[in-house]
C-alpha cells in the first residue's frame, strides 16, 4: 500500500534509499523522454518548415479564394442572371395570364427583343439561383407546349425547398408522364409532389390526380386512401366537392 511521505523526508533505511534512487531515476527518464520528444518535434518542424508554410498558405488561399469567388464572381453573376431573366419571366407570366399562349411560351424559352430566354439563362448561368429557376420556367413552358420530354428534363433539373414550387415541379413531371403514356412513372411523381409539402393548394390537387391514376392502374386501396385523405384533411378544397362519389368508385372496386 502506498504511503504519503512528507516533503523533505530523508530516507533512513536501506530500502528507503533504494526506493528514492529508483524514483529519481524514473523521474529523470520521464523528463529525458519528454526532452527527446520535444527535440524531435522541433527538429521535424525545422526540417519541414517549408512544407508547413506551404500547407498553411494553401489553406488560407483556399479560404480567401472561396470568399473572394463568392464576393466578386458568384454574387455579381447571380445578380446579372436575375436581371437577364426579367424579360423571359415576363413572357412566361403573360402566357399564363393571357392569350396567344404558345407564342409567348416560345418567347419565354428562346427570348425576344434582344433579350435572353430561359434556355439561354440555363446555359449561361446554370450554376446560379436564376439558372436553377430558369429550369422550372423552361419545364413548365415545354409542358404547356406539349413537348413532354423536354418538360421532364428541365423540371428534373430544377431543385427547391419551396413549399409550392417543389410540389408543382414534381407534379408537372407527373403530368408529362401521363401524356407520354407512362402511368406508373406519373403516379410516382404525383406521390413525390404529395410528399414534398403539405398545403391547401398542391396537396389535395396531387392527391386527387394520384388517386385517379391509382384507380386506373387497378390499385383501388391506394386510390381509396388518397380520396379519403382529401375528404378528411382538405374538405374545403375544390377536389373535395364531389369526393364521396370518387370514394364510392374506389370502394366498389375493392
């Protein structure tokens, strides 16, 4: 059992003297080891100081380069892209709200009055938020022009966390697949639209589309589940107006 020894205690017996010598020897070895380790570390640092400076310099350059890129290249380019997209966006909005839709959607895609269209924005500014948003506009324009392959392509390239645009983009892909006679793919994307966000606008709309498509595909259980969800959760929606009729159809096929 270890015993506490007062400071300054002098060994009296032979055993105590031996123990003191061993303790002093061990302590010396520890300090020698530490000194050797420190010396080796210092020697390594001296020999490799150029490498250390290069690594530190590269790390600093990467950080400063990233900050500089964002400040002087990425941010100005993103702003420029948004400015360039203004006219194409106006064409798209006019197409949604007015007449001569096909020609206006075409102008939204290809540009007019010497201004970029959505396809130009995608090609020139694809890495910017405007370039991403241009994929959405291009995809929806193609969908309205009945060019379903290109609609799928551009809507698939669009990414967002927006509670409305996200589901609408996924639902637009579903609409395109319906027209391409790919109902299983269409149902998959309607379900992705449902999962993307829960709101009173897009959710009942895509629940209704998914339910009807599931019914056509012979999956009456899934159809019934979706119809009932409309009735229970979105009773004030347009889709809920005659929902009992659709529930009855699904139940009849069970």
